[in-house]
């Protein structure tokens, strides 16, 4: 829709068309947001502090021609955010074997690259993203608005390839390297072998990271920075998780009790121990 014809995000109201499907399907639960449902061709999510900043970002992405994000349609009679349903399938909490496809991995990297290209120039105006707790990203100065949570559960797959991104709850200013490395961390994945998902024990993280790097298009300089950037991101992520568990509770506290802090520390140690072979795999 042309920007001029759009209702501002804070007064956009969703009214279903007469006869529109109204069957309700409960979506697979994530870690934090309860109550995500599908109603016909829409997704309903609880309204959150970041919802309107995200809505502005989704408008921008639509105008920039990015095809892989939901549209913010407004709020429904219950005050929930209404987004377009992006057809396809997402991974479950323990990513299934079909998500190991190298073609899928490369397509995730390309999709995130297109997201970053489309995001360039977006500056939140009427609604700002809530500041992230603990400390800002080290390179926040670059301030490219990014997704920052491109997990297997938040990528919509069609025909075996990444077609869409959902769940922009953590979107905010970062850098393209931070967001793409975060995506690789989830999708390669970069974690200690003892934390492999069932059925993923034989996957080669060096080979998969190289596929991701080539498909995203990391420069030589970015490839050399991967271990240090990954170690720093793990340290930041540990502090944020601990902070959110203590201050926000809910799903954050559940994740903390389930041992996410240990998982992040083991990832950090694995990155430290494998810094050299990682750079070698990325640059040879
Ligand atoms: N716009 C959408 N189109 C298609 N499917 C969606 C859409 N939004 C959400 N889903 C599906 O619903 C699931 C849960 O929704 P979502 O990721 O938004 O919340 P969540 O993961 O519960 O939140 P959080 O990650 O904050 O805990 C997703 O993994 C995806 O399968
Ligand atoms: Mg999610």
C-alpha cells in the first residue's frame, strides 16, 4: 500500500471483511509470547510495548519491496495485533531433520541479506524500539534495524527454501554482522557438540558456517571477525538472559531455569576453542 494511504500504526483498526474465515488455530508456543493464534488468513498476537515500532518497520519493509515479512493490519476488537499469516511451515522447538538441508541454510542467509538491504534507511519515527537491557550492542552506532531472532522457529519455509520471517519481537538497532551472525548461530548452529539437537550430532558446523557465509556474502574482514564477534555476542546474550529472567520473569525465567545460561557459556567456550579453525573454514 502506498505510504500516503496508510492509517498511522497507532490508529489502525482491523475489521474483518464480511464472511471472512474466523476459525481459530493455536500456533506452536515459543518461549516468551503466550497466546499466538491464527484466525483465517491472519495471526493474532498480544499487543506489546514494541508492537508499534515493529508495525512501522513492517510498513517500511513492505514499501521497500521485501516479500518475506508479515503485514501489520491493525488491532482487533480484543486489542491484539493482527498480522498477515505467512503460508509455509516453521521448525518445531527441536528442529526436525528436514531443517538440516544445506539449500535451506543458504536460502536463510540470502533472505536475511535481503532483509538488511531492505532495512537500510529505516529510522523509527513515531514509535521507538524499547532499549535493550544490560548494555547496548557494541556497534550500535551503525544502527541498522534488524530482526535479531532468526531462529528455525521464526523462519517460514516453502518448497524447501526460506520464504518468510515472523516474530519481530526482538527487532531493533544492531549491525548487519551482528544479526547475520546471530542467524548463523541459530541455524548452523554454533553451539557446543554436547548441546546438539537430537539427530544433529553429525552435522559439520565448519562446513555449514561456510555455506552460510558464502550465501550471505560476508566480506573477508567480516569472516575474520566472526569468532570475536560471536564470543562478545554470547557474553551479551548471557547478561541479557539473566537480566530478563530476574526482571521480566515469565518465559525468560523458565528458559533460565532450564539452563540456557549454561548453554550460552558452553557456546562461548566452544567459539574460543575453535576460533582458528572457524576462520580457516571461512577464508580458505
Ligand atoms: N505471521 C505469521 N505467519 C505464519 N506463521 C506465524 C506468523 N506468526 C507466527 N507464526 C507461527 O506461530 C509460531 C509462534 O509465533 P511467534 O514466533 O510470533 O511467537 P513466539 O515464538 O511464541 O514468541 P516468542 O519467540 O516471543 O516467544 C511461529 O513459530 C510460527 O510457526
Ligand atoms: Mg517465535
